[in-house]
């Protein structure tokens, strides 16, 4: 009997919980209904109903076509305030067979009804009745139809105007009728022009975003980055050498790139210079290859490093020369029939000119980091036992100090960037706690018990809260996050150097946390470099995607001015984030079989991606790209509202002026273009798959 009662009680409890959940859901929904101010009272207002009906009617009656029209006019005079003698108001003379109007009465006061009757107008014309006071400012009153006999009759009200004495108000009627064939209206021509601008605005934003998103998608794919691991010592040394290489690249290689730009602007030097440089590099490389140096010797390493440095210099010089040649070609084509091509090439050349120093610094950072890691790698093998962890602690201190110094520099640019140092401190503290837990318990392998994973996560969350609070107080982050001010300008003296107190404290926290992590990890243990890059890339993409293009558009309008260029930049930045996410998720969903087969042949990682991954992602990448172009066309409408160019700017003007028929043309153009793009996307995908 008890066995039967237990399930019954349990079932009753479930029903009770279900009822409570439904009640809670209804109450929550009711609260949301009130918060969103959903009400039908305003919709029943007669004025609002009339206004929305008019707006919808005009939006659905777009002014696509126009037609030439002929017109004829007829006038009558009206007096505000009737004469004392009761005499009728003198009216214009009537010509035989010409249109004329009669008004009744011919005098009166404000809001009085006046009947206007027209005779001898063009059959089936449109009659526009206007009121013209003595000051000549015409006021439209009503529009009516003329019948087949040239007759019409309508009623108007006397407006709130003043007049008197010998000055009379004029009631003017214009009869208008179409002649000739219909043609595109001026509005349609303007919309077509702006729609073309919008299409190319979206195209430029999409195509500029695709290569960047394509590269980022591989770094944001978990299945690819999970396999990337390096010894912790190599990672720490490479990170420490990055700023040194950046400075050396900017100082030594940057001028070479700028020299290439200057030579390129001369065309002959821009062609001859890179050619000589490449030939010289080939000759030096060939001579070095015949030197007979044994691999692993000091001479062999020096030759390899020298050739790499020389190759970087040649590449940067050639890149600069190409940019200079682009500027030269653009200047020559500026006033020719190919001016558009010249502007395009000139802009690309100028872009190279502006970014050559950054490219040189980046190349220097990667080169020095790579060379330094390869040189030190052999020496690190001799550190075993306690020395392994001591060296790891030293490298960890240097890396943590450098990392937090970078975060502090960023935080000094804007108040809410002050969150970055706090987040980095939290991440480092959680990682250190995880390493400590694994060392004490022996956990950390993939098949560990769920108890270890749960307990470690709980401890990491607790440490994260403590670390955040401590860093918040230690760095005085309330000044940034709450008050919206930049870090204090107070400085701390460190020997002969003077450092901002905020930066010094951030570096101190980085040194402590980095040193602990480096000591626990050592220099020989594999570091999940791929997952670090993956999480960083994903965070950046998520941050960019969370910012609406409208906000980006406002910022870029301030930077580059009103026009489509601001819209291109705003949509490009958002497209990079959106496409990067879509692309990376497609990479994560590939069939691992082909890539594993390519790897089994001994192929490099780059070859595995090229032959095992890329063929599987081409069709969806094309579909996502076309879909993004479609989205950018529609989003450019909103971007235009803040001055980002395209049809949105025109649509905003028409709506603000209550010209809904003209706005309807813009809406119709957007619908047509989006439908065409959808059809084109479907056709391309059908052929590619």
C-alpha cells in the first residue's frame, strides 16, 4: 500500500510544481507586458488612426512614375468681413470658352464654408484649390476631380487669415491633366542612384571583411586550435620578445619600407629597386646554400637567421614599392576616363603607405620572437627538476609584468577599458588556482572524475571573486568604472625610472600571478597556446558583434565625415565579427576524416588546412558571404540615418518631411534588391554544392 502511495504523492508534487511554474510564467509575462507599455488605448484614437492610414496608403502608393502635365488656372476674389453696403465683391472678367470659377459666398469670417464651383475646365482633370492671401503666400486647400464636362464643385473653409479694405484674398484653382507617356519620376531616379550607392557600400564592406574574417575563423575554431600546444618556456620567451621585435622592426625595417614607397612614386625606381633586391636575395641565398655548413652548428643558425632578416627586409621594401607605384598610377589616371580605377589604385597605395610602418613592426615582432625562441629552445632542455620551475617562475614574472603593462596602457585610453586589467587578473588567478589544485590532488588528466572538475571550478569561481575585488581596490578601478575618469596621473619612482602608479600596481599584480603560474607550470610542460588564441579571438569577435553598426556608424561619421565611407567602415567592422563567428562554426562542423587523412601523409598543419579543411567550407562560406551582403544592404538603411550614406540617408529625409510616397519608392527599391540578392545567392550555392 505504501508503494502505491509514494508514486501518487510524487505525481501530485510534480503537478503542483507544474501549476506553480505556469502561474509564475503568467505573472512574469504580465509584468513584461506592463514594462513594454503594451496598450490599445492609443490605437483607438481617431487622429492616430487617420494618420497611420494616410501614412500606410502613401507608402503603398510609391511615386515611381511621373508624367508631364498641362495646366490652366482660374481665380476668384474673397473678402474677410463683408462690406457694409452689401455689394458683391468684384470678380475677374470671364473670357469666352476659358475656365472660370464661382464662389458662394464671396465674403465671410474665419471657418465659414465656401462653395467653389468650376466650369469649362479640361475634362477629367485634377483641380487643385489654393487660398492666396494679399501677402502672396499660397496655401493648398483641397484637391478634387473634374468630370467629363469640365465641371466640379467642392467646399472649403475660410482659413485663419486677415485682410480688409481694398485688399482681397484670392481663391485659385489649377486644373492639371497628364500629357505624353509616363516616365520615371525624379524621386525614382534619385532612389536608383542612392540604391546603387547602397549596393556598393554593402559590397565594399562585405568584401573587405571577408579576408579578415576568413583568417580569424581558423583561430576561432576549437577543433583546430585545441591541437596546438607548445612548451610553456617557448611560449613565454616568444611573448617576452614580441615588444622587442616590434621596436626593432619599427626602427630598422620601417625606414626600408618607407624608402620603398618613395621609390615606387618614381615608377622606374619602384620597378627596378624591388627587382634588384629580389635578385640580390636569391644570389645571397644560393651562395649561402653552397657554403656547406652543417645543420645545427652556429654558422648554420647564423646563416638561417641572416637570410630570414634579409627576406623580411626585401618583402617590406617590395610592399612599400608596390604602394608607391599605386599612388603614382592613381595620380596619372586622376583626370582621365579611368579616374575611378585611378582613385581605387591610389587609395590602396595610400593604405600601404600608411600601414607600412605597422607591417614592418609586426614582421619584426614575429621574426625576433621566432628566432629568439628557436635559439633559446636548445638551452632550455638542460633545465630539469627545480631549475625547470625556477626558470618558469622567472619567465612568468617577466611575461605577467609585460602583459599587465599592456593592459594598463589600454586602460589609460578610456575609463571602461579599466575592466581589461581586472579581467586579466581574474583569468590569471583562476589558472593559478587550477594548477595548484591539480598539483595537490594529482588531477588534470582528461578522464578525471567529475568531482574534481566540479570542485576545482567552484574554487576557481571563489578565487575569481576575491581576485576581482582585490584588483578593484588595489588599482582604484572605481575611479574608472564608476566615476568615468582615467587612471590617476600619480607616479612611482623605480630607481631611475618613473612609472604611473596605476601601471606599476598592474605590473606588480601581473608579476606575482605570472610568477606563480610559471613556477607551477615549468618550462617543459605543454601549454595550450591554441586554446588561448581561440578564447582571445572569440572574445574579440563577441565584443565587436555586440556593438551595433549604428553606434559604429556614429563614431566613423565623426572620424571620416558624413558619407558612404563611414558606412563602409561601420559595416565592415561588424561584418568581420559576424562572418568570423559563422565561418569558425562551420570549420568546427567539418568532417574530420579528410583532414586526418591529409595529416597521415606527413603534411604540415598549413597543408592539412588547405587540402583537408578548405574544400569542405567553400560552399557554406559563399552562402554566408552572400547572406552577409544581403544583411549589409538592409543595415545600410539604418546606417544612413546617422549620415553613413546610401539610401538610408535619403529615406530619413523623406520620412522627416512626411513625404511617404517618396519614402515608399525607397522601401520598394530595398525590397527588390534584397529579393534579387537572395535569388543570386541561391543560384550560386546551387552551382557550388
